[in-house]
């Protein structure tokens, strides 16, 4: 039997967290190096799996233990870990950002041991949602990620507008309310599948083969849309996002914007659309409208902000509107663009938040009117900030351009004028990104920041790792799109087949 490579990847950060438990709290550097080794091992294994995946065959590969391992037989729950072209980019994204987040927290001295433990648990929880092919296991990991985030925000967070306690509680309440709707939809779907087939099966593929009635699919998809949409910060379920990011420590902001939100988009495609395609067809126009509103509303919100984290927080909500628009198209090109856009946004948002974290460490402020001229003292930090900004506004040659372009092409074909409104959001994005960069980094050097030090040593890791991915993904988009297409195409083919059978 071959090694269960995905389980080993999942265990890497968990083992690192367990080792750190036995390290004295005074050994802060050792704790950080152990965390770096754990996340680095997971990243290397993810790269090995990513480039070892056979795209010509497609489907689920790297199946641990040769197939599903029965766990709770009465409920049809199995330990089923595998990846395809949809989950692999998300797995790689998780470990890219997780590795960078450790080094973005390198200068943290307050309870650094506990921070690394919670961060590693959070990374493992997010990773588990992307490799699990069983609905019960997916929900298990989904719930695991909420508690570490709350603890990390209220202990290590900071915010000028709201207290970190308020930010942590608001974030947690929104996510738990969303998960409650999701849980109702999931339980009802499972019970209905047992009534129809007479068998308990919690695997995604098994549930997707169940011929659920159309009305049932519409209602259950609506519940799942609220659950996954709240995590994806879909308008109007978005307000937790900017406050949560502003109150969170840098590493949590990176993980949350970079990959935790993507669980919402991934779950919407992998579970809601795949299992309930008739419901997806009914709700698609409404999802598109909510996506476009989110693009415009959040972009205008970002334009009005003066706290750098709030700028990127609202920007993140706006970008998720594009993802929803691509998903709502229910076409291969549009959904490919949505998944690729999730990956691209995850990298650029994580780089953005890491650079803002370093700005805050070095200047003790994120308030844009109090900043300016930092490029004189910190050119490398300025390069990282502007790279993230240029990718955010869709500059050709960086990773964000091609995914957004494909979303616009497909959504214009499907929704027409609605897509034009979303495209107009690019103009607002350019305004707030360029204004934030100009007022933070450029202009005459300010006397109070003469002593600011540029990125050096471990601080350079997020810039090198995430900035490198921004450039490579922009110049070689096929590395991402070919993989995504191998996972999305079978799901969309299943949807079209189901719609034809249903006469729609």
C-alpha cells in the first residue's frame, strides 16, 4: 500500500503543534522554527502532489488507503481523503499562505508559543476541508477552524475603529450562524438521500448520484447558499469581514482572507452545485445579482476607508463578488475563472495583509493620513505592497488578470448588461489601490519614519514566496487553469446531464 500522502500532509502542522506544546515558552525562536518546518513540510508535500497529479486522467487521485475507510457505518461516514483539479489548487494555496504566515508573525513576542500552536491548528483545519471527500469529515474540519480564529483575534488582534473583542465575536457569530443554516441543509439532504436510496452515504460522489426532487433541491440549495455565502462574505452577509480583518493579527488576516473565505466558494461548487444542480440553476441569477452588488458596494466602501486593513478588507469582499458571478454562470469558462480567481485573490490578499502587518510593526499605525514616503526607507516592503495592489486591480502579467478576464467573458455571455456593471468595478478598484499606495508609500520622506527599517531576514519570506507566485501565475496561467479545468469540467458535465434529464 502506498503512503497516505494527503494524511501525512494534514498531520505535518498538527505534529509541529504537538512538538511546540513541549517546548518552553521562553524558546520563542525555536517555536517559530518548528512551525516553519511543519508548514514547510506541508508545502513541499502539496507541491509534490500538485505536480504529480495526472490531468489527462482527471478525477480523484492520491486517494489515501486505497479508498474510503468506514468510520461511522450507520451514517455512511468514511475517512475519504483524495484530491482533484478543484481541491488541489486550494490545498496548495493553504500551505503557501500558511508557510508565509509563520514568517509574517516572526516578530511577535507576546505569547508566541501559543500563537504558533493555534496557527498550525487553523492551517490543518482549513487543509482538511479541501481534501475531505466525505460530507461529515468536511463539516468536522469546517467547525474546527472557527474556535482558533476567535482566540487568536481576541488575544493577538488590534484595531483602531473597533475593539478586538468585538471583531472576534462578530466574526465568530456570523460564521456560526452561517454554519447553522448549512448544517440544516446538509442534514436534510442526507436524510432525504437515505429515504430515496435506502442507503446511508455521506461521500460527495454518492450524494451527487441521488435524484433529489427539484423543489427539495431549491430549498436546500438556498440554505447552503446562506451558509457558504456568509463565509464567502457574500453581500449582504459580508459586514463581519472588514471588522474581522481589522481586528485580527496579521497571520489570521492572511489565512482568513487567503484561504478560509475560499472554503465558502469551494463548498458552493463541490457540495451545493454538484449535489443539488437543479437548485443551482434556480438560484444562479440571484447569485449573480448579489455578486454584482457586492462588487460595487464593497469597492465603494474600500474607496472611503483610511485604515489600510479596512481597505483590503472591503477589497476582499468586492473580489468575492467576481467569484460569485463566475460561479453563477454555471459554465466551464466562468467556473474555471471563479476557482482561479479564488487562488489568485488568496495569494494577493495574503501578501497585502503581510505587508500591512509589517507597516504596522514598523510605524505603529495603519492610518493612511498618518503615513507617507515609506518607499524611501523601505523599498522592498513597498515593492510587496504594490505587487499585491497591482494584482488586485488586474494588471496583465500578474496572477489576477486572466481569472477575472475569463469571468467577464462568460458572465457577459450569460448575464449581459449585469456583467458590464461588474466590469465597472475595476475602475473603482484601481482608484482605491493607487490612492492607498500613493498616500502610504510615496511622496516626501517623513521625519517621524526616518528610523523605519526595511524587510530583512525572515521578513522577506512572505514577499519572496507570495510575490513569486503572483508573477509565475501571471506569466504561466496554464499551470493553474489546466489543473482547475480538470476538476471543474466533470462537475459541470454532471450538472448539464442532470438538467437535461430534468428537462430544463
